[in-house]
């Protein structure tokens, strides 16, 4: 209505203003006051209309995450947190169907036949692993099939990690495990059945996906992830950005375990990622000093990189 009034006023001939200057000025003054009053009423009415929907202080505080100060995003339902926007993952593993290292292939196939000599199952405490969920904490259906392989490092020794996993942790916040550990000399310790859920990552997501299985905790990839950790060399038992790297025996064993998982669950090479990438809080950097080219040579030799 105000806009219509202004349009009509703008169309009046300027000659009318010259003939009735005093009257015109009065009209303009009155009109201006009317516009101000009308605007004030509209604003005041709008404020009154939304006052009942204004969030309380507690509601505003509840919108702030308790981790890292990040805001908690919710779905259209208003109470279900949604995963953060997808961070793209460009896998360092490239497609390779030729120039296969025959010596590497022969060594890995021979090692695979003798897996009983270097691979063993080590039981851990039941509080540190569990079943994969078919529904999330809000009753929504979940696809619990493994879809991502997360690489980690232990920081300290393998024995220290195993001791931690064999210690009961009744509180959900303290529970931790990997599916598999690989020691510095290439020994493989299987701790959790791949069909079960290991607790290798906390606040995490992969390609915009997570699962919330406990309303008190944030979402994570654990319900659809496989976790594998490499033993850190002794000079990496610290918070530095790098160390001397992993042994050739570790890369051999890693390639064989990954090849097995990729075939068993029909996973592409792009599903192999790092704890650093899936971590949302930005606190994880593992596995540090990882040599993707060493893994490339071995997976190519096993024929796992010749995929569409």
C-alpha cells in the first residue's frame, strides 16, 4: 500500500507543485509522517508477531556444540543432528592395470600362503567393540555394511594398544578399538571381526555420512567403517607432525589385509582413507608420514587397482 501511494505521488506533474507549493509541501510533510508511523506500526507488529517464536537463552545455548565450539546442525525435523557438508576425498591411489612389479607380486602371494605364521587373532574386552546397528538412535534405518577403510597409527607400541583394548571401559566415551593392528615387523593382530563395529573414530564423517548410535554422542563413521592401525616407530611416540615412517613389512601386510577386505566387501580403492580425513574436530593427523606410493605398488601387484 505504501509503495502504491509513492508511485502515484511520483506521477503527479511538477506544475501542480508550482501552483500549490504550500499545499504540496504540507502534503509531503504529512505523507512523510504517515509513512514513518505506518513503518513503525508494521515493524512493531512484526516484532510482536515473532516474539512468541523467539528462542530462549537455553535454546540458543543448546545450538552451540560442546566440541570445538562448532554449531550443531539439525535436520528439518529440528532435533536430529545432520552430518557436516561433505569433504571431497581424492584418493592418492591411482588406477593401474599395467607395469606391475612381478617381484612384489611374487613376494606378496608367497606371504599370503603363509599367513598363519604372521597373522593371529587377539581377543579384546567386549566393552570395546559391538554389533553394527541397523537403526540409529532416532529409529532411522542404517546401512551397516562396511563402506570405508580408515587407516590409523598407534603412536605408542602395539602392546600398549592391545593392553588398552583388553581393559574394560564401561563408559561409551572411553571405549576404543581397531579391527586390525600391524606391528613394526609385519605381524598382523586381528582384534575385532570385520562384521562387528570397532570404535576407531569419534566425531567423524566420510563423504557427508555418519551414524548417530547414541544420542549423548556425536555422529561417527564407526557403524560402516573398517579400522586398521599401523604401529608407530619409536621416534614417533610424540605429537610431532612426522616420524621415520613404516617398515616394508608393514606395507606388505597392509596391502594383503586391504586386498582381503576390498574383495570381501566389494570396496573400491577410493574407500581407503585416513583418520585425519574423517576426523571432524581437526585433532587427528594419523597416520603420519604415510607412503601412499608404497601401498600403490603393492595393491597394483595384487590386481586391486585395475578397476573401472
